[in-house]
């Protein structure tokens, strides 16, 4: 700022970067689903979103039940990965013919691999009606139909009685008589019976006329009345009731439309019909039709509307189908015939996923490692897949150097339903010592969502994760997710006694207890860590993860800065401001003594020259987390004529 005259000058300074807010309540699930992408993490913000993406309940998977339990218990959002056998399964598909007679011009595939694709149907019919009067054998230029309300000029009609058929383009429509005049004469090899099906797949971005006569012979351009919706690559038909020609747009200049040299003999007078040839593709899932894909083009040079551009790969606008096109036809005859609802077939799930499919590797990015690039998850479960390899794999994934920022919620087998069995499974089968995982017992009972009046047993991880999410979001990650009634639960597989609880709690088995009149409650808040250093509590681990992730993001702006005392001060201030904020929010203990609650150090003392020479900056953040009130001890004594109670 240049100071030239006496005055008060105001200059804005840039505040040091703050620490961004990170997710504290996002879940993650891995399991077998009816449909959906395989080994790809999909964010679901509701059970409806999950259902629309991955489908419903399966007898061979607890995934859907767990996700429902998550949202029923206050879960806010979660990522879901569909697991599948790496070499099994097939995609349901069907072939569709075009008007040029290529029976396999279109390969309609289910969007996702698996048997569920056999429920999907497709149709390319925009409108259909029936003939009102037979079409005699021989050349014809008109027909009469029962209804013309859904027809347009330029539509390609397929007229068939199941034995004989003709294809014709519409030149004009007389609504009063329901008479259709064809764009050019067509010949019926045999009589087409009255009430024959008349159907079209056609849609048109362009229906217009030429404003300048098109001469006979080879031509490369024409002038149109309206070019607003004309696109390079569009297939255009030009007709006048006797002659029909087809061109593909190569360029547009004003109202002039260019195309490859085409024989226009005998030429067209002004106001011939010019229509672009697009079509509709519809898909349904168990009878429920999805949003149709409209104005699709069979022309690969039509970048915006080419059917493979819009219904294949990452740009696929359909949740149900993908389309591959390989037509040997040309021009408008590449448009698919108007198929009625036709089921896809051949989809299979194959064999069930194996342990390796669930665990995956960092290299193949499958199974658990499909979450590698998802940094905003906080909790993870593989519900009900209780093989030792998978459950140990989940624990090791959470605790491994690749992550160390999530909590794995483990499920024990349903067969380990007695106290001695779950104790043995925890100590000798799962056999892990880490604060990055926790275990809940026993399995829970819920109403069967598919059979009225029946109950089923489920692994508890999904419901528990919902509580984790709800507590972290409403109270903060420092709050123990315990002594909370589980929603939607009406029983347990084993009613844990006080004596059994005494055995299981010290070894990190969090018991789900039945308390009459109080519901079925989570009555444990321990991780699988043996050492009693605070991180044996779930909330301490979640709070630690929150602080680590927050400061990691918050300090990123300081990367590649010159190391000097000013940088140490800035880093220290950023960390100190963040820690003070969470202390004031009640995340640290004690809430009335800041000096005892946290400390931040980033100065010359912990950054000697030897550290500076390595390009490192050390910042030490200490904090005192709140512990859960796991035990409340009442001391009773009689004093005189009164009884006093103290904690």
C-alpha cells in the first residue's frame, strides 16, 4: 500500500490457515450385495440410496441388514463396497436388432455383474398402436392406424402382424382420419393383417424444412429453416413423399448444413421434411421403469448423443443398463427396431467370495483395500463374514500403517454364542492386541423385514456402527458410544449375565445387555488393546483419530515453507488454536484447566539443527482425553441418625 497523504489507512491481513473440519461419523461396509459396482466404494447418505444402488436383502449376506441397522440407529452416511469372487459371475444381456436387419446391432447389458441383472428389462418403443385396416401386398404410400397421438413426422415405423412386416418413415399425419403418409413408397411382400402392431423408437431433436431447393445430383450442403438443435454427427433424413435420402452432418455454417457428398437425385423442392434420427431406450427393474434415455443417436460422430457415449462406461446415465453398438447398417437404418419389454438373461453371481476377495491387497485395490483412497471414513465393518482371515484382515487393515485412522468393528461367529466360546474366540482366534478395533457380543435379534411375524439374528456391527455415528455427530468423538439402547432390536442370541460380563469386559468384549424397561443396550466401550493406557477405550481411540486427521490436513499449507522460528510459531499457533477449540467444546479433560488438558510445542528445543537439516519440522501435541465412567463405586456409611452416600 502506497502512503502519500495524511490519513487513516486500513489494510487487510491474511489470517494463518485454520484446521479444517474432518468427518467424525462416516461408516464403511464391505459385503455381498444384489447389484452395484464391484470393489468400488460408493457413498450412501440414506438406506434408500443404498437400496437403489446395491439392492435388497439376500439370504447369503448380512450387508443390507447391517446398513439398515446403521441408519436406523442414527448413522448419517456410509461408504459401501460390494465384494465378489474375482473370477466368478456373468453379466445379463440381450441383443437388439436395427432397421437394417443386423440382429446383433446392439448389445444391451445389465449395468452390474450378477444374477440380479436377469430382473432387468429394456424397451426401445416410444409409441405403439395398431393398424386400422389391412395393408395389401405391393407398393403402398399410406396406412390408417387406431391412434396418432404419440407419432411425429420423421418417425420410423415398424409395422408387423407377426408374420409379415414393413418399415416406413412418416412424411405427414392426418389427425382427423388417422392416416399416415409415408416419406417414400414401401412394398409389402404379403398382406399385413388388420390390427397389426405399429410401433416406433424414434425421437427427433430436429424437425424442420429446407429453405432453398436441393438440386439433383451429388450435393454436400443444404440450407435449413431452423438449425438451433442441429449437431455435428447427427443423422438427418430428407423426404418429400416420393424420395427419401439420408446424410450425416459434418459441419454447420449459419443455416447451411454440410455433409459428405450424397446423390440427391431427383432433388428436393423447398419445404421438404428434414428430421434428425434419434431414439429412446427404456429400462425397468422388476417392473419399475427408470428414467428413460432419450434422443440417443446411432452415429458415433455425434459426440453428445451417441448411444455408447451416454449409456456406457463412466458417463453411463442409466443405473440399470449399458449399451454396446456394433451395427453393420448405415444411415437411419442403424436405429434399433421398437422392441417391447424384453428381459436380459445370463446373469450369474458365480461362487461366493473367498477370504482373499474380502481382504484384497494394496496392489489390486479389492475388498478392504477398495477403501484405500477414501480418507473420510471413521468406522469399518465386514458384517457377518466371520472367518478368521477376514476378521483378522479387517483389524490389521485398520491398524496397519496404510490407515491407522479408522476403527474396525469386528463380528464374532454366531456359533460363539456362549461366554466360554466368545472368550476363546477373542483370545485365541481373533487374537489381536490393538486399539484400532473393537468387538461386540452377542448377535442381536430383529424382526425379519421380509417375513411378517418372524425374527432373525444378525451380527451387531451395523447397529453398533450407527450408534458410533450418531454419538460422534451429536456429542463429539470424545463421547463413549455406550449405555445406549439399540433401535430396532428385540432380543439377543445370548442373555449375558453379570458374571459373564465380569469375564468378558476386561478382555475387550463389549457386551450387549438386556435391561428390562431400559431396552437392549451397548454396555461396553473397550477396544481390543490390552494395555490400560486410555486407548483401550473406544472414545479415546476415536478422539485420537479425529485429532490426527484434523492436524494432518491443517498443517498441509505449511509444507515446503522455509524452516525458521517464524514457521515454528505459525505451526504452533495453528495447532494451539485447534486444541483450544476442542477443549472449549468439551473434548478434553479437565474442562476447567486448559494447561492440564493439552499442550503444544514447536520450537528450537524439539527442532534442533540435526532435524532441520533433514527438512523436518517436529510439533509435539499432548492431550488428556476423557475416560468413560466405566465403574461407579458407591461408598455407604451410617453417621449418627443419617446415611451419607459418596462417590
